[in-house]
């Protein structure tokens, strides 16, 4: 590992602290290095707060002069809610800037590096680029399309079942996998399930199990006919954290009124095939600044997202248990592929270990 790769690793670890907290901005980490020592650290904590470069430079103070700045994303050269990072870098007399990812916004990409270069600051691009690109993958999708980055997560047995033939599903995966699932919620702007999951499991859909989980995602339910019970945990906690139930335009008005009185937002959307159309929902969430959406199912919901090729990343938790049963459900329903050649493959596959379970993650691609 080179020196630049080593210090970019520190910036990446800092940047990951901002996951789920910076929307509609990207998570970014930065360190200022002088000699062989980190003298400044920073990361973007939330929209409207200081950018990672500013935090790191302020942390370094006078030691920033002549130092190297490592930053996971190209410094901004435009003004918004915060000043231009390139100005702060120039004023701090940083001698060299090492960048992981170029800014994916086509209107500003390359401008930050170009401006620094014109002022005599050496700029190195693309250090640990793949990891830096993954850090901002939700932002890159949102800025290019206006839609959220969709993550599908499911837990299944070794033989591909998410429940027994009687519908019993607690708990297929381990405690370590459950903590991992809550971390995914903590890093997401919104979490989505179908009304079937609400009726079967009565989930909170909150991120908990750790004191570091200090914010909650928007909770979204696909519920065409407004079947969500008024005494469900989601409805009971709607005033503690936002809940949106997406239904058809023909959803019963009395039930909608009762849900709204309980603090739930009822969102009426077009339908397709008798169900809430997914693309209009994603467009609405994108307009609200939701960059990342975690889809937790059930199988029908997952199937709809996969059939429409709307999933950007998969986390499949595999428990080393065998459930069996011809009628026991799997994690993805829907129409599915007609031929193996038309199925979805994962690229950039990684396999993680969570207790006794394996987690397979990757980006779906056709073929």
C-alpha cells in the first residue's frame, strides 16, 4: 500500500461516519497530513454544516501550511450554503491535494481540481477511487437522475427461504446480522416495506441497538388499499419519527383521515397492475431529498423492484440453516426471469461474515 492509499484510508473511515446524515449532500472525509503525521481530521456531518475539508483544515490550524490534504471527493469550487472549499485550501497554503473521486455532478466535475492546479497546488486524482466512488454512490445516483439509490436487503436460510411453510420467520438470521440490518437502516434516508410485512411482523422500522444511531430514517409503507392497522407500531410511533404510507388514489378516505390524525402522511399515487406504481414513488422521495432507500420487503415488494430493474445494491443475508418445504417462501417473488440468461447477476461482489451468517453484496447487472 502506498503512502497516499494509506492516508486516503483514514479519510474514507471518517467519511463513512456521515452515511445517512448528509442528504442531499454526499458523505465526505478528509485528513491533513504533514510529514508522516495526521494533523487535521474532518468529515461532512450534515447538510448546511462545514464540509470535510474545512473541518480538517480548521483542526490542523497553522500546521496546514505546506501540508497534504487527502479528501475522498473533489473539493467544491462553487458556493451554496457553505463557502467554496477550494478557497479555504488556497488560503491555508495547502501544498498538495489528493482526491479519491471526481465530483459526479456534470456541471461542476473537474472544476475544483482545475482551480487548485491554476493556483500552483499539486493535485493527484483517483486514489482508492473505487472505495471513494462507493462512499458517494447514493449521491451520484441522485444527482444524475433525481431518484434515490435503492438497496434491497433480505435474510434467508441456506436453502433460500425467508419463512417456514406456516409463515413463521423469527429469527432466521443471527443477532450479529440483526445489528448489521440496523446499521443499514441507520445509513439510509428511508426504509420501505409492503403492507404484508406490516401485517405479519408489525415492525418499528427504526434504527436502534446502538447509542451511535442518533437519527431515524423516513419509514415508508407500500399499502395500495390502506390495510395498515391503526394500532400497528408504525402508526403508534408516527409522531416520534415520520411515516409515509403510499396508497392508490382510491384508498378509503375514512381510513386515510384516521391515519393522518395519528400523524401518518398518506401519499396517494398512481397504480400499475393494481399496485402503487414504484417509479412515481421514487420520484417523490427524490424530490424530498431522499438519496438512499433501503427496501426490506417482503418477497412481493422485492420482486416488483427487481422486475423493474430499480435495485442498485443488494445485501442478501444467508443463515446456515435449512428450512425446507415446497410452499415456504423465498426472498424475491414477482415475475422473475424467463431464462437464466435474462436473470440479474451481481458485480463487484463482496462476502461479509456476520456471526454464523454470510452477507453477499453487489450491484445487480443484466446478463
